C-alpha cells in the first residue's frame, strides 16, 4: 500500500476558505457569480489563517480569484507559516500566461484546483458563454503541466457530460497526467440553473458515470472524490467508491433549504451528524439507488 504523506493528510482534514471575488472572466450558464466585488477583509482573514494552528489547508476561491491583484501578496502572507498548504480554485484562464503563472508559483502556491466541464472547444465555450475560453484553458493546462505545479481537476457533471464524464477523466489523465479529481454534480438551486433547467443532469445517469470513474481511477491509482458540500451525500459516495472529505470544511456553503434527510434511509446512518443531506431534486433518484444497493435495509 502506498504510504500517504502526513502533511497532506493534515491539510486535507483542516481546510479553511478565503473568498476573494464574486466576479469572473467567464460567464458560465450555470453560475450566479456575475459581478466584481472584492472582499475587503481578505487580507485580515489571510493574516488570521497564517496564525491559525488548525487551518492546515487554505483554499482560495471566488468568483475567480486570479482577477484579484492582491492574490500573490495574500499567498505570501499565508505561506509565512511554513505549515500552511495553499490551493487556488480557478478556471485557470489567466494561467494561459506563463508569466502570470510563474508569479503565483513564486508566491508559494502549492496546488491549483482547475474547474473543467468539457473536452470539446465548441461545447466548452458554449457552456462558459465565453468565446475562446477553451483555447486559453488548454494553454493553461499545458503551462501547469510544464511548471510541475500540483494540479487537481474539479469536474462539473451536468446534463451535457453526464454520460461522458468518464471519458473526460480518461482524456485529462492520458494527455496531462492529472491524477486527482473532484467530481462536482451541478447543484440546481442557483438562479441561472433554475432558468435553464435543461442543464440539470439525470441523477441516475450521473451515478452510473461516477461509478465508472471510480473504477477507472481505482485501476490507475488516481484519486477521485466528491465535495462535502456537493450533491452526492457520503453514503452514496461510499457505495460508488469515491472518497469523501474527512471533517467539516470551514466556510463551505450549504443550502440547507433544498436538502432533506429521508427518515427511512437516514435514521440509522453512521454519517447522519456530519451529512448535509440530499438535494431535493436528486433525492428520489439517490433514494432509489441506496435502496437498490440495500445499504440501509
């Protein structure tokens, strides 16, 4: 069995977030981040996190954090504490510039979590609602590969790729050597998705895709997980064979109003106290999946 790195374990179990921006240089059809608003408390939060002994991993998110000119300085401030592990959740378009990528790397960035949803240029630009975005994304991927920066893919599963998500994982692994994936299923509660319900995937198809991805990743020693504040609850993740984060992530956004814990399924669950529940539009399909697997009978 491969020996795990204690530092990475510590970082993964103790995650905090710094949210920089509600703006973005993409205009994705599924996202509500449509304006620029930089958090004036970001520098104060970064200073606090640098001295917080419990915050091992610091995830910088937005909107699109690379649009904030303070980003390199914030990373340096956090990294003054040598025990901190800093990751950026980004669409990566600005990393198409090797000069910009090098500036972020030199600031001390440990990891890039790159959002992704299509391997076809036309389909990507259509969903991103941003002409030329895919070309920049590919340039960024190549720059990241050459730079040696640890890169993790946050793959959004939606109606357009619900049946092909496994092929996208295989493509990213084969072409760019990506060995870590976060599998985020589209959450249907944001305003833009409510206005474009065709984006919402069929949860039963999604579950099949996630199972295929888990099998492929297991065969190739690739890490795959679902986010703790996402659409797939811990019990389903266990059955599918994908990893679930350990502990609670500080700052994670959970829309409790659209989540439920079906009594017949959840009453005896070992994860009841730490699970956010099932998103209502997906609950029926997930309940059927869990019953079929006889997880709680």
